[in-house]
C-alpha cells in the first residue's frame, strides 16, 4: 500500500508541475509577445513545446533545417524550455565574439547539474574564470601546444603504431587504440606520466568517459533535460551517474597517490600544481577537492573523445577517398621522408594541412557546441533576448554555411587551398567554437591531430575491409554528445618508409 501511495503521489506531483508549467508558459509567452520583438520560430504546443518537430537523436539537423525557414536567429521550445538558436557564421561570430560578455555563461542542463557541479566546462562566474585561468596557465607551463607537449605526442605515436602493426593488415576497430593514445596525452600533462594500454584503471576510466559522452547525447537524456521530474524512469541517467561515480573514485585514487609523493619544488603535472595552490591558499578559495576532481574529469572528457573521434573520422575518410590519401602520402613522403613528422613540417605540407581542416569541417564533431545562456537582457540583430535564456550556437550551420563554403556538403580539401595550391585560412572554420568559451585545449588538439595523422599516414595505407567498397563505408555519425563515426573496421596496411 505504501508503494502504491508513493506511486500515486509522484503522478499527482508530476501533474501539478505540468499544470503550473503550462500556466507560466502561456502567460509569459503571451506577455513577451506583446512587449518585445522576440526571435521568430515555430509555434509551440503547451508543455511539449516544439518537441514534435525535433529529432531528439540528431537535434542539430532539425535546428539546421529550421534555420532555413526562420532565419539566422530563431526561437524553439525544447518542451517547456525556451531556447534561442544562432545559425550561420556571421550571426554566431557576432554573438560569441562581438557580444562575448552577454553570451558568455554556460547553460547548465539538469544532467550536467548532476554529473559536474564544479570544474571548468559546466560552471559559471568566479569559479569558471578562476579554474579556466589556472588550467590554461598550467597547461601552457607544461607545454600545451609547444615543444614540451610535442615530445609527449611523438612518443605516443610510436606506441599507437605498434598496436596498429599487431593487426598485420587485417580489419580492426580503431576506436579503442585511438582513445587510449589521446587519453595518454592528457594523462602525461595532468598526472605527469602516461599509462600502459593494458592498465586496468586506465582502461576503465576511458570506457566510463566514452560511455557517458554517448549516453548524454541519447534521446532519453534529451527528454530528461526537458522534464527532469521523469528522472526515476530514465535508465540512461542512472548509467551516467554510475559511470560518473566510478570516474570520480578513479581520479581520487590517482590524486591520493600523487599527494603522497608531492614535491612542491618539482611539479609533475596539473594535479601537482593544483595541490600546491591548495596548500598555499586559504580555506575560502576555489582550490578545493571538488574543483580538482571535476576539472580533471572535464579535461579528460573534453580532451579525449573529441580528438580521438576526429582521428577516427580522418582514417575513415582516407579509406573512403583513396585519391585524397594518395596525395597526402605523396606529399608526406616528399617533404618528410622516413623521419618522424614534427610540427615544423606543417608549413611545408599545404595539401595535408588542407585535408585535415576539411576533415574537421565535415566531421562537425560538436554540431551544437555546448549551450550558452545570456548574462543580461540582450538586444541582438533587432531582437530581444531575456537574461537567462538558453542560447545554442549551431556550429554545424557555420561549418556548412552555404554563404561561406563553395561545396558545404562535400568532402573538398580545395576549400582550404588557393589556385597555387597554398594553404589558406577560412574565417568560417570554427570547429572549436569561438569567444570566451572557445575550447581550452584547441592548440593541443591541433598538435595532436597533426602529429598522429601524419605519422599514421606515413606508415600505413588505410583501406576498407575485404569485400567492402569505398562507397559502402558509412559516414553517418553515431548518436552521442559529440559526433563520432558509426562502428566500423579498417585495414591498416604497412607502407615502406
């Protein structure tokens, strides 16, 4: 009887919440329409909003389609939640760069309130500013984007190549070894050392992080973010929480070991630097255990999956477009020869550089960026956006803006080459977002991508598995918080170097 009563009470509570939401939604929507000119958009239904118009597995496609009807700034309702979408290069840049202060806060959805209550990625105000400032400064001290990290990456390319060679040209899934390799770069900078690919804790932490990135992008979590009172019925939320708790325990184990062997005069990585700050600072500062754990988790989550997914896309696209792979390998052979590629080679590899940029553009890893929220009432492009409104910079609309790209939906390295074959920058190339919330590890990610990509293409020829043609290789992304390739296998055939 008690169980039945609890069930009835939860249903009644849900009904009351829905009724109050409906009343608030209708009154506020009507009042705003009368007072201000808001961005246009499809007419929302009570409670559901525009839910019936959105593909929850791939919402970025639905929003991109809406932008062609409603323009570069429009309103859409994810359930009862109002969201303003920014579409196209000019609008996104104007908001994030020219109006950076007004759009700088992070919109923290219910799932992120549960899994990341501190750190960098999902925090605002002084906490975000201090943790970002510390992390950026410390990462630079440990060579992020410089020669210090170049050596770490080059070392890791050797370990990765050994794994690829073990398959002796037979089909295999590149996901796991690439995730391990990229995770080890972050590990070397954060912990001060790399892990063996066979290390049980390391393997588990990579799996927990990868799984959460996938689950956060699932349709059920999108529904939960709209209607958080449904949490008891959302299985993926429970799985995310389990993975998060396991990750925190793993990070704490590693932090405890580093703390026991800490030498303030010789910091091995970011965690050591944080612990030294914590010792020197007063109790009231932001250098506390929770910020340390979540900052480390943020760096691994944001720094591993995105770059590893980009590398997976790069190898898949090389296998699908062998004529492009031919030109990349010819250029690497001619310029680099048999020695290890280094960052200094990039300026002499214009075609390879262009191909890498086109891979990032087409892969579109973060199609909706991470949502922002307005810090104040904003008048933008003739529209009024209320303080606290969720704002989505639709990066897929930037990377495929028909006004900026000659063939936006085609893999075309010529987007980044002039008539003389020299590499050219494009303003609308914005895979790392822009403004104050631009990706913290952009310079490191660029270095990782270049060194791993050139090293792998130097040593291996990537082809589809036997019996599979290039045309049959599927470029449909898997469902997730970031866009990774769908499960597939490739052959890495050793080349004479």
